[in-house]
C-alpha cells in the first residue's frame, strides 16, 4: 500500500465549549440534556441528520421499559404523543419487564425539542476524525463536514459514539471480542394482517421455523442465522405502535468487524439483500402478508458490539447483576438489580473524558444487556451529570466525589438502590 503525505495546514477552531458530547444516539442525547440541566454549556455533534442512534438509525424499535431516571420522563413524553406502548402478546399480562414499542419519527422530533429546551447546541452531518490530546488530557476533537476540516475545543468530553471512536483516537485502552456479537438489519412492514398471520404461527417466535421450512422446502435462498445464537435472536418480528405494522429482524450475520469499512460495507449489502428476500417470501407464503409491503429500511445495519473502553473496572454480567457497587451511578431498570459503577465510565490513561453507551468498560457478556436502550440512557445521564459537576468544581471527572454525583442523580429521579 502506498502513502500520501499531507502538507501541514492550519485547522480553524470553530467552537470552544465547556462540555462536548460526541454522538447523538440515546446515550449522547441524555448526556447532553443532563449536562445542560446541571449547569453546563453543551455542544452535541452527530454524524447523521437526526438523533436516536440505533433506535432511529437501525430501527431497533422494540425496547425494554423506560422506568428509571430520565428514562421515565422520555417515556411520558412519548406516551402523550402515542409513540411508546407495551407490546401485547396473546394471553400475556403486562409486566414490569415487558418490551415496549417506540415510534421513531416522533422520537427524532422530541429529542431535538428536549435539547432546545435545555439550550444545547447541536451540530449534525459532522464526522469526528481525531481527538486533540495534550499531556494525556483530551482538549477537543477534529471534525469534518461540508465546511471542511475544523476543530472543536472542550474542557470535558463524553464519547457516546457507540464505537468508542473519540476515546480510541485519544489513546485510551480498549477491548474487542473475537467473534463480536452478530449484526442484524431491521425493517418495517405495513399492511400486515397480524391476526391472520398469528393464527398460522401462534406467536412471532415461530416465524423462525416457518422461514426455515421455506429454506428447506420452498426454495428460499436465505443463509443468515435464523435462531437464537451468540446472543442475537436471528429472525423474529414484533408488532409496533400502529395497526398492521411489523418490525422484522432479518436474521443474524456473524463475524462482522464493524470497525472495518470493508466488513461493514459487506454487511450492509448482505443484510439488505436478505431483508428483501425475507419480505418477498412472507408476502408470497404467509397468511396475512399478501397485501403487506416494506415501509422503510434503516440508515444502517444494527451493530451490537465494537470497542469496549477499558476503565477502572470491567465487570462481568454476573457482577453487574449481583453487586451493589459503592460507586453505582447507573441502574437501568427500577425493578431489576442490574447496576453499573462509575469506574466503567472513566477511561484509563486519558483525563477529562467519559464514555457512555455500548462502549463502556464491561465484559462482553455484560454488554449483551448493557447495550440496550435503558442502560445506554442511564449511562448517558450519569456521564452528562458527572461532566457538569466536574466543570462546576474545576476538577477532572476522575477526581469527582462519586457520592456527590450519586446524590445529584437521586435528586433528579434516579433510583440507585
């Protein structure tokens, strides 16, 4: 491979802020809102033209309940707009851990409204290409967009990119798994007679077997994983907010390194092709799908895992389920024992940097649960609040008295018990 040597150039500094949030997924969004509510002046940078991360960008529209901390507020806002509701399966009672459906277009809008209400500045359509580091302390990031290459300086940064890009660019240690968790493309179908389809299937989990029979006997060319394997559900479907609308999992593609542009490109092509094959098969062969059509496909394939930043601790699933950490700052669910310590949000070796979302410091088995929406929102709330408190006190996030952070989170509605 050859090389191109770029000439030295001056990069304009387009913003100097107290608190910079990198990534507008649900972790970055809650970090920005909570940082602003605790007195910080915040800038949020996002690569897409909308917020929401995997919910809106990958159509991950069925999520565990939002019932702790800022999650409750978001759920209530969406409920008022009929954009968040529990999934109802035949013969099933509503339970505290029941999955809920989210309407992505309303969520996109409400997230921006909440940022505006808190005075958060927003910069969309912008990629972060490098971190600015001096003496092991992050000072900002290099960005690229239609205006070219620019710099944003900040006193404290939260990396909510999902992939841990900012932390990795800054030299923070990180782990990856071999193999990583599989990727999946989700898509929505409308015009589905769900009652008729379920009269044939019994429940949506049996969709896997129906598709398997199509592969075996009906000539369906489909070679993604159909069943639960390696912490991914394979082929599945769930009803959504509106009648006759269905969210479909198009099967699991394994062995994808989503940090590799080539791997990620290949995954987009393969999973989109299989989404079309699956939709066409259902239209032709399953009762209730005759008049159905694909309503939308996602902006990107759903990625479950890339980098996990190494913090002060990296707890396992057993530990996050059973340990009442002295520095607990995230409790995703009000009625569950799962907890995350503050040390999982603070990277080793880099100051003035916090992480939130699926790049936090945990083992892979814990990530399976902590990459889910409520946990990412909870980590964002903790990181954003911690950043604001550190700025207020003129210290680094690592130096923050965790008991003060915990007290602040509790006052703001987070149940940490």
